[in-house]
């Protein structure tokens, strides 16, 4: 009976969630219940964005769940911000690449300087515009709905975009594109593809990150991690793949590296679940 009561208490306190292998860090503020991207610099704090229809802002939040700073991105619009990436110089890239219906022709990535150094409440952004040359119809047929994307990371002066498969019937295949990490308008270059698995929803890629030493690339899904190592080409999927079932049942939406072996992961709020920050070791 005591065990049952304990389990019920945990069930209530965690919002009817199953965190699986994830370690709970903090409950995130209600202001970012639809958080979709995360970036880490130092200390017990990180930067977050929200997705479709929310404010054109980036938020610094500590590991107690308190908002420390809000920065408005000047001359930017949150059509569907889906991920954050950062480069070794501290620049942040905001991926306005959400494209649920595969209809968009205005895909863009906003580049801002290190937000931790900004003293005001607004920050300038450069625009990196791009398109997928393989997409000929807007939208394409249901069997080719593979031009939505929620995952972005920086590597060797390029930004890598991993698409989120919405095809019917579901094939699971994600396309991997790259574009230069500087202001301009580009034709995205297809460098490879990856089929994590073929179970609808569970096998969609929702975020991506690369370790500070550049030796590991992580793709996040709804309960899974796909970790690539031992790669040496643009098509990192030719490297070693490790698949981890996190055992989590919440809507996991963003991942970044805290150090070479520790991940920060967050989820959106759905009903009584989510809106949390977690950590996970990949030693």
C-alpha cells in the first residue's frame, strides 16, 4: 500500500508524466509552454525559443525555472521557430523552418550574435533564406510530405537541417540538407537521408545538436535519441549509429549539449505533461 501511495504521489507531482531515463532539472515558466529550441553557454542557465505564433523573442532561463532575460529579435517574425543552433563564436541561429503543411516558400534562419553579451532588450538578426530544390509542389503529394523541419545544428561553417517526415503512408525517412551560415539566399544542398524507424510519430526528428568537440551529433525524437559518431563527411549518417530509447512519454522538442557527454532536453506542455527541462548523460 505504501508503495502504491508513493507511486501515485510521484505520478501527481510529475504531471502524469513518465520521464523514463531523463533526469528532471526544472519546471519551465508558463511563458514558454511551447518551447521548441534550446542553447547552452555556461552556468546553470540556458536560452529558449517558442514555436508557431508566439513572441519573436529568445529567453534566458535558469535551472530553477526563472526567466532571467528576454530579448526581442529585431525585424524578425515567428512564423514557426523550431530549433536553436550555435557556433564556436557564440552566434545563435534561430530556425524558422517549421512547415507542417509543406506549403511555405519563406523558410529562413535568423543569425544573432551571442545573446549573453547583449545589454539591452533587443538584438539584431541577419537573415539566411533558403529553399529545398527537390520540392516542386506546395504542398507535394501526401506520399512526399518531407519538407517540414524542426532540427538544426552548425558544423564547419554550414547549418544542417534535418526534415520531419509527415508522409502518408509514413516512411520515416528524414532528409539532411545544408546551407551556408552567413547572410544570403541559398538553394539548400541535399547531403543524405536517414530513416530512424518507421513507426508514425515516434520516428519523427524534432531537434538536433552537435557536441562541443564536434565528435557526436544527436537527433531527438518523441522518446528516442539517435547518436552519430565516427563520421568524417557531410553525410554524418555514414558514421556509427547508437539508438537510445529514453522511455519518456512527453512531447520532447529540443536538445542541446551542456558538455561533450551531457545533454539538456526540454518538452512542450501538453495537457498535464511537459514544460520541463531535463538532463541526460550519453557517456
